[in-house]
C-alpha cells in the first residue's frame, strides 16, 4: 500500500490536506482519496456492503486499510512455525494458512507423507505432513511427479478411490432404501384407511335413510344407528343430506381404490426393501470393479450443462460458448453468478441491452470470437436497428454492480470497443 500526502493549499478557495492511497492488492487494487479525519472522499472503485460486509470503500465511510496477507511462505518458515499453523487442521484447510499450496500440491504432500485425505494433522501425522511439505516447497513439480510414481502412493490412491466408491454407493443405496420404506409405510396407511371405508359408507347410508330428519345448514346431526344406539355425524352446512352422503360414498371409493393399488405394489416394495438391506450389508465384500459399476448405475444421469442455467447459449467460433442475458435478472445471473473472472464481458455502448459473456474456460479468446459475441450484444440491444454499433468488452473481473442501482446496472473499466453490425444469429449468417 502506498500513501501520498497532499498538503493544504491557500487561495481564494482554500483546499484542505488529502491523502491519495494506492492499494496494490492484485485484481482488487484501488485508488482512494481520504481527508485528514480518515473519511473517504472518493475512490476509483467503490466496494459496498453487498461485496464486502466488513470493509466498505465509498464516499463518507471511514477508511480502513485492507487486512494483512498473513499466509505462511513454506519456503521460509521453519518446521515449528508450519506445525503451529497446521496443527489440528484437515488437509482441505491447508490452503487457508500456507501460501501457494492448493488442492494439487496438498494431494502430493499427503501422498509423500503416506496420509489419507481425511487425516487430522496432529502428532506423527503432522510431523510427516510438515516433512513432506518441505519437499514439495523445494521442488513442487518434481515432488508431485515423485509422489505419483511411488508404489505405495498408487496403493493409497487405489484405497482412497475404493473408499470414495464405497461411500457413494452406500449413500445412494440408503437413499433408495429410505424412499422404498416410505412407500411401504404409505401402502400400510392406505390399507388401514380402506378398513375404515365400510364405516364411511354406512354413514352415507344413514344420512340417506334419515334425510328428512337432517335440518338444513347444520354442522352436525345425531341419528339412530342401524345396529342400535345413536351416532353423531359431522356435516358440510352448505350441502344437503344427500350431498353429504354422496361425499362419503366418494371418500369410501377413493380409499378402496388406493388400497387396491397399494396391494398391487406391496409385494414388490417389500422385496425391494429386503434386497436393498442385503446389498448394504454385503457392500464391504464387493470388489473394486463391481463397486465402480454399481456406482455408475446408481448415480443419476448428469444433465448437459448447455441446457441448464440462465441466459441463452450460442456456440461461438473456436469452440467457445457465449451467454446472452434475456432480461435484467438473467443479466445479473450470468455476470455475477455464472461468469468467471477471466471470462470476456460485453455490452453495447450507450444503449440498454443484454449482458453477454464469452466463457473462456482458461483459454485466450480470439478476436473473431469477440466479434461474434459483440454482434450478439448489439443485436440484443436497443441499438439493434442500427449499423456500425459500438460494443465495449472487458474481462468480467473489471465489472461491478452499481450500488443502489436497478438490476443489471453495472460499472466497468479496462474496456476496449469494437464496431459491429447487430445480429441475433451470427452463426447462421456465417454459414
């Protein structure tokens, strides 16, 4: 962080002293103007509560420096410092405290240390992990290659794959078992309800037999029962005795129909429950290939990603995908939920229109792909009837929401501009 001090200036209109702060924090770098009291006067990039609840950068707010970057450098820290930071953690949490060690290097470290993924870094496991981390920090690429070449690592990875398959199959079978047991309980409830169908039908017969004794508009009535004594029946006051009787007949028929369907399924459901329980009990004895095949059969088919999510999708040149927002909600979703920081973001200049995203997928986006997306951005805008329409494009990481603005309203920077002919289907015109 660099802080430049500008002193007060005398004159017809006196200028108070201000500080210009440059926060060199990578993609989130910023220029902030602060007065003597520490109040923010302005900034190149505003940060509201919707982006950071703990530190806002906006006019009128009190300036707070960015938090220090306090991850440990594994090349410089000694064993005691590394052990102190890692003690009690899981391998998945290593990236929070050790600089430059992501999932891939964590797996290599675990392999060199001979530890499973679920290990808790304490005692001997912690010592082995710190020692392996030293080796990885000295030569990350070489250590990763050595970890993969070791026979014991291959065996460990095979055990971990088997355990993952076993856990997944067991989870899927338990889910199916819960569903089958619930359906079997529903069958039992339907059969119990059918046993009461005769009583409900008898109540209907009773209402018809004594219809003249049932006053209109009452909520219940007491009538002599066929087998002797009296019975009190609840009624719908807006219906006649005959209509209340017919309602009971329908209810009895529904219960009997449900029971008949339930009986047809009862034996199959019981057989399914018994088979699932036997399968769960014997899972530990299955070989690896059988587990893998069963997992593939049990797992639900994954939907094609191109058919899901917000935005209209267009295949673009060089096998890229372009997303076009179809409304304000879509614009917000594709820009701030779907797009990644290095995807290309486009919008027609000076007109209302759709947000457009080129999904880079870690590749450099060729210029003709950008032109393709720009034509779509112009075609899905209020400038679609014109020609030679200006379209701005930049990386998604340089786009942020307008505080308090309507959905889809954004600020952006680092943009370039191309002039294109609008089109809603550039692929067809290219063909």
